[in-house]
C-alpha cells in the first residue's frame, strides 16, 4: 500500500500529503479506508452464513478490496495533479462492476433459482458497452456525445435485464422474502445510484457545468453508496436466510 506515495514532489514535499483545505483528497482517503474496512467485514462475515452464501460475500469483499486499492492511487493522483483520475476510475469500474453483476446471479442461485448463466453474460455485455463507450467518450476528442449516448445504451441494457429480463422474472418466482428484498435493493442502487455517473459525465465532461472539485466529491460519495451498500444488500440477505435455516435446524 506504500506504492502510491512513491511519486512525491521533491521541490515542495508538503504537497504530497493531505492538507485540511483539500476536501477532495480527504474524501478519497476516507473512502479508501472505508472500502478496506468493508472488505475485512465481508470476509469475516462469510464464515457466519450458510455455505451457499459464502461465495456471494467473498465476491462482495473483492468489490470493496479492489475499490479500496484504486482509491489509494486516485487520492495520490488528485494530490499530485489536482485533476480527475479518469483512467484509475475506469480501471476500477472495469473490475468491480462485473463482480457486482455476478451478485445478481449468486443470490438467485442461493435461493435455488434455475436462472441460466446467460443472465450474467447479458449483464456483462451491458457493462462492457457502458464502460468502453464511456471511457472512449471521455478520452477521445470529438467522441464525447456518441460515447455518452452509446454508454447510456449499455446501462439501459443492464436495467432491462434486472427489471424486465430473465433475472427479474426469476427473482419474482423466488419464495425467499430476504432474496426478493435484496434483489430489489440491489437493482435500486444500479438504477438510482448509478445515475450519478452519466450525470457527472454530462455536467463535468460534456458541458463543464460542474467543476472538478465538486464532481470528484460526488463521484466518491456515489462509489461509497454504490459499492458498499450494494454488497451490504447481499450480506443482509445472507444473514436473514442463514438465520431462518438455523431456526429450522434448531
């Protein structure tokens, strides 16, 4: 974890550290520690739930672990350059978003749903389209608007699958109330929580209405909710279901 500090400012070394006036850097640091703490929590809690839920919590722990490491680097990038760490964010999303998409299938399979693997692959396709076009749009001159529109199409493909596609239909057939509630909470995060990202793209990159400071604070808070709370929805489901099974066995 010491690697991010390797790029210190030799001429003005104090600029390589957090200052009380740099709220964005502080938010990066707080969220990186929160992600790491969440990782420890999810991996520890995996030992307290029934076997078929362990994979779900382990995958959730990977989501927060990957995000925590990237936030260490994003914080350093902001401190050194004072610009949005676009590349770091997209690398983080490229790893964590597919892991989050797996969770939809995992909780349904834990509830003995016969959902096919194609449900995950459709979610993965939507994820790839959303991230690739978003990144190309933000980094390629003249491709801002096409990247924005095509990226929205990828997000729309994901929303269709979890609200009207196979994943949604299988969730409606599940008799486990905890799984239904968790699935519903997770898709609310993917729809409402994720809306901050295209909004930031539009206000920050396309129109310049939002400055870099405001944009990064909002992105940071959004990641805190959209990653930790997303996995917490899985954890809550796993705990409730495990408690019910323990009562039946008692």
